[in-house]
């Protein structure tokens, strides 16, 4: 193998996006994502359809990532893949391909926790872009479709969850409330867009009283559903006539819940280095609220680029890079897992 630094092929297939990326010495060289449109008509991801699409996409996506990086396959030092959490069928496609690539190339295999990948996306270097990663220790608000967590990050591979959802995640609240309003899937981006034209204080929704730093969003979903049901009895056009205000008020409530716990965590830990990660971190309302709080409380706020918030292989490759530095490799008997914690 040529001496071209540490070059990692990352593979992400945890849900409905097939992605491959190349990172060399922590710097991104390519990041290719193939999205699946087939789920939109069902209002959510259909696991069997997702795994079939991954099987169709995985080889061309990896091939394109290598070509875009301008490298040869023999320059790759190791292959990193998402082991979990996620949809088991989808994870099996990425895991099986990574194992085969590792065997055929004679290079190490690195398993990556999807959640850890979201956090370490903050450390991706880009050519000719100022590198400004968070300093340890820092707090990370990890918010995605399946997870809402507050994490103390002490090192690249040393993370401690101090608060998490006990039921639904923030992303699920966005998507499921959007669905009952008749918005397309995924609903979160549509809520964000419509919220910009609405009044966030027009409607008031319930906020859970969960002790400590844990979250809950199931009660908000139920409250939102019943609120719509009751108002539709009086006015069958209630949703259409109030869609912007409904989205703004829903988004405001979710953000208030998220930031309430984050502010408490920052106060209890004394940590002022604050970051955000995960798909919901692309929400403009959440980003703006974080910036306001950072100014108010003196936080050093680090927000990831939009392209690294959603599921992507760049975050898997950067995690693989740091695990490679510690020689944390895994054997061919590795199996994926649907549920896990950091």
C-alpha cells in the first residue's frame, strides 16, 4: 500500500440514505449520498424497501466516492461502517459490503456507532476552510429522528450521555405532527419552512415535566393531535387556515423543551463549550435560538455545516479515522445492532 496518509472509506446505511465518503488524515475528500424517494408516498420509511434500495445503491455510491476523491482503491487504509443503531435490514447491507471490501482489500474493518458519528462530524476538516472544532470537554445536543440526547464529550472516543428521551425523539415529534397536518414526509423541513411565516406564540402546547435532564415528546404529540381534532370539529378548514401558526407554535414548543434541558445541563456541568448535531440541528429555528442563548449565557457555540447534519458517510469516516489512530479494529464475525447507546 502506498504511503498516502490514513485514508478511510466510510459507509453509512442505517436508514434510507446510502452514503460513502473518503477522508484522509481527517480531511474530507468526497461524500456521496443517494437518497430514497420511494418512502414519500408512505409517509415514513418502509424498512424492506429501504434495504432493497441500499442493495442497488451501495456499489455505485462507493465507486463514485472513490472516483470523486481521485484515489485508487489500494490507497484506502481501512473501511469504516455504521454498525448501529438503525434499521437492521439496511445496516446488514452496509455491514456485509464493508466486510467484503475489507477481505478483498486486506485492510482493517472499523465499526462505528451512528450516534458517535453525528458528534464527530464536528471534527471534519475541509480544504481551504478554517478548522474550528470544539474544545474538550464540550456539551453536545444530539437531536435526530430517533434520538434526543445531551452528551458530555470528553475526548473523540469518550462520551457520556447525561440526558436522553424516555420515549419519542424531537425529530419524531416534528415528523408525526407534520403528518397529521397533511404535510409531506419528512415533515421536519416543511414545518421549519412554514414556521418562518407564522406566529410562534399563537397556540400553546403542553411541555412535559420530566425530572433531571431527560426528554419526553410523546405527550406533546398527543396534545397536538387532540388540539387539531377539537378545532376541526368547529372548523373543518382549521389546519389549512392556521398552518403557518401551527408550525411556528409547534416548533417553538419543541425548541423550548430542547433548550430548557440544555441550559440546565450547561449550568450543572459548568461547561460553556456547546455544540449541536443530528438531523434536527439543520432546523433554522433551533439554530437561531441556540445563537441567542449563546450570546446570553456566554457559550462558545459550534454549529455543524448543513451537509454534515443529516445521515452521511463523512461522519462515519471521520469516526473511523479516530478509531484507526487507536487501532480499534473489529473482526469479520461482527453483526449490526438495531438499538444501542453510546
